[in-house]
C-alpha cells in the first residue's frame, strides 16, 4: 500500500525504538529468541525448586517448628500415613495382618523414611470398628524439603499393595507436599474465547493471532524465570504456575490487543505501517507501560503481608505482568513491521465493523447513560452492594486434603481416616513443651492429664521427651474436623486457658502447632497486615491517578468504585464456594472455607487491573476535556471511542480467569472464579455503566484540582504526542470500513 501521509513527527525514545523495530523486525525477533534460549539455559542450570508448604514467620506454629529443628531433630521431620481399609474381613484377620505387615516392612525401606509405627505397634492405630488401620511414616526432613520425586516410591508401594480385599492409600503432610495435582488444559478454553472476541473485534485472522502469540511468549518466559526466582522467594508448586499462566495470558492478550487495535486504526486512517507502528507504541504503548506498572505495584504490595508464599505469588504476578509490558512494547513493533498491511487481510465478512461515528453503539450507550445518570448510579451501587452481602459471612481458612479431587491419594486417605477414626484424625494438633534444665515426669503427666479432660479432645498421646529431656511433644486428636469452627475454638482454649493453667508456677513454655493451628496463625497475620496493605495500594494508586488526570475527584472515585468491585466479587466467591450456590452449573464440588490468602490476592490483582481500565477509558476523556470539550461531551467521547476496547479486554481477561474453574483443584477454582467475576463486574458494571454515570453527575466538578497541587504534583503523560488528523484514509483505497479510535 502506498500513502502520501507524512510520517509522524513525534519524538522520544519509544518512537525511535518503534521505528527501528518496525524497519528491522528480524533483528529484534532474533534478539528475543536469544533471550528465550538464555533463560532456558539459566533455568535448567540454576533453577530452584517449588514447595507446597506454607511457612508463617513470627507465629506460634513457626516458633514450635524452629524449636523442634533445634532440640528434637527426630521429630522435626514431617510424617506420612499409610491407611489400610479391609473391605471384607476385619483388620484382625490373619491374612489381612500379613498383607499389612508386608506393606509396613517395605515402607521401612523407602527413601527418606527413618521409622515406621504400624498398627501392630500401637493398638490405637486400629479403628473402633476394626475395619481401618494406619501406619505412620516418620521422615527425616520437613515437607518443605520434599519434591514429587521423593514421594513417588511411596505412591508406587500403595498402588501395588491395593487389592479387592484391602484398600491401601496414603496421606499426611509429606504426601500433600509431594502430590502435585494434575492440571487440565483450561487455558485453551480461555484462549479460544479470546480468539473469538478479537476476531469479532478486528475481523482479521492475523490481527487476532498476534496478541495470542505474544501472550504465549510472555507466559513461556515467565515459566522459565520462576525457577530462578525460587532461589530467593517461596514458590508454591500448586498455585504458582497456574497463577502465572492466568496473569500472563490475561494481561498479555489485553496489552497486545490495545497496541494492535491502535495500529490497525492508524492504518485505516492512512498512515504507512512504520508510522502506524510508531504512533501505536508512542500512545497505546505508554498507557500499557503505565497500566502494567500499576498492576505490578498492587501485586508487589502483597509482600507487606509478611508471608513468604504470598510474597512469592506477588513476585510471580508482577514479573509476568512486566514481561507482558516489555513484549508489547519491544517485540510487538517488530511483528507489526513484519506483517505490515497484511494485518488487514484474511478478513471475516461481517466482522470488525464499527466506523466510530457518533451514531455507533457505544455513543448511543453513552447518551443513554447520560439521560438518567443519577438513577443509573444509584441502581448500579445498590446492585453491587447486594452482590457483596455474602462477604459478611466469609469464613477464612485453608483448604485441606478433604477438598482435593478424589483422583488424589491424599483425598482418598482423608476420607478413610475420617470414616474410621473420626473427623479430628485428619487435623491432629501437636503440643510442644520446653523447659530449661529439664522437664520433670510429674509436670508432663499433669499436662497430659489436663488435656484428657478438655471438651473437644478425643485423645491425647503420652508425652515423648527428647534425649536432652528439655523438650517434649504430644499429639492431640480433636473430636471435630480441621475446618470446623469448634476446632478453632479448641485451639484458642488450649493456648489461652488450658496450657497456661497447666504450667502455672513453672518455667515451662508450651506451643500448639499442627496444620489447623497454622491456619489460625495465618489468618491472624493476614488480618493484622491487611490495613497496611490496603492503605499502601489505595494510596499509591490515588497519587498516580492524580498525577495522570490532574484531578482530586477522579482518583477518589476510582478507589471507591474499585472497592465496590472487590466487595461484589468477594460476595460471589462466598455464595459459590462457601454457600454452594450454582456449583452444579459451574462444575464446583463441595462447600468449605474461603482460602485465607484469597481476599488479599484478589484485592492486589483487581486494584491494579481496574486501574488499567480506568486509564484506558478516562485517558480519552481527559484528552478531549483538555482540548476544550465540556465534561459531559468528553465523557461521551471516552465511552464512545473506548467502550469497545474495555468491553473486549474485560471479556478476554474474565474468560481466561474463569477457565481455571475447570481445574480439579479447589484452590485454583476459587482464584480463577474470584478474579474472573471481579474483572467482568469491574469492566461491564463499574467502568462501562457506573463510572460514566457518576462522571456525568459530577460534571465539571470531576476535574477539580487546586492550583497548589498543580505546582507540586508531577505530570504523567500516558496519552503520547498527538498526531495530526489525515484527510486521506485507507478506506479510500481499499474500501475497508474505518473503526473507532481507541
């Protein structure tokens, strides 16, 4: 295609880079290929390992673990159970006993196992009905040091030992740490929906394909980077790869979409491919860089919680978001230069229309919102508050093996233990006792006796001291399950009343540990740090938006409306995963608590992404208002020209997140559903209905900015250098319909 339209005169490093990349595409693509190869080599040679165990610094549970590491190394390692269920004859049957003894003997030879206590050694390890028994395998390392390969011999043993007469399963901390869930290909569905949306938006196969390619490259580089970061940060093996994939696909496709849309629009308005690339990177690229940094700030704020695995998720998300930004700005211009005007080829008839005139759908939508802005604002807010109402019944805890799919050993073992020994058998508490100079048998016996008489305790084992005699451990089996509120009450009672009373007058110290106690410590630490986290994320977002839009009201409104999105998405998560609403429709199985860390992850991610949509929508409004348009005219232009982009981006990212509901791990289902619903609510209800209505009500007041702030707040330009309009368009030479301008 030839065009007499002059090249853009916009300068700056982004413009110069875009021009270089578009004119030397293979040099740039070769450079990125070299980066990928280098990352693969470094990741293979120096990559660290993931973990499945959560550590909780400055908690009673963590103090107990560190004390055991120092004084009781034999007990500092974690355990696994082998559970036996006799289908016909009882456990006491000689033939069944022989089978169990053979399995126990082989278990003693497994790598990493230092001792095995079978049902023959302890009659309490046989259920009251005589049909179920278990053996305890003591490992010499903690679950944090376990890899899936370490547990494979145990899985092989129980699989080979199961028969029609005897069901053999395995569970416990070691198994949970080493049993990596089988993840499906849910991302494919999210990508397929993204392809459909972009095909409808662009009407071109090539324009649709570019964002998919660059997003997949970003996810690939992120996956290669994670093992390197695992040396320094805690990366959870079940959540980290899936979370990286969610964020990488979602933001990668969205960010590339904005650039491709602007490039396509520039071509259709008469610019040559090089100038179109330069303008796209200097305008949409600036917005993407700002948006990506905003999202990364929200995710990095997770480190304020002080939990290593949450910090790891924040690092994971922020890294893949920044990678997506770099690819959009530094790889996409080379791809655009390579395809040139062919991005308009392979068109699907009837798709990709929308000439951006003021009678198009989004302009009509904007005018409809401006007819009754007050009523629309009130109705939208009331609707969001109604959806948020279940939030006030939220029960925060961690999922356990009982929430795993039945395809996993840990879930089947959990069910057998609950059936044979009661719900508390899956959440034993560990009591750790220490005393300088040595523990007296009388004091230990007194503690054991006091525990036996406590309501909610089914059994307490005799205390077992270490060789030095200054530390002892005993196990308490609650009568209720790990996720039961009564078990939490029991732990508080032990920590605050029972154990302090039992050691009164001595210099002994006691700790209550175990997975259920760890969940309580985790929830407490999160609740203690959340105000700081909220304040930092909201405060930084407010300051940045104030610098971009030169207004006090716009960032304040953005923060409040985002909080409405967050609250509504929290309410939806509680309704589905805790109350059980719509589970059959969504393919979710079973109710339970909401993951303790989910609210802060959703808040960090959503606050950043919602600021993206705020910027993409209001940057056009700000630009038109700065040119002299009235506040209402500028808002109409914003929704008219940018509404289609925000709707497409929200649909794509929401689809990518929601596709993870199809996974078979409840934790991933919850994260995917929560983020997907949050994005759809924020894009379609908040940004495309509530924000235009509120801005119309506020009118010129929305842009109030005191003169003294004008002087001290720096300006952030996310709109790029304006390019003069051209009278000649590609429509004149190709007959293609002009799109809206983003």
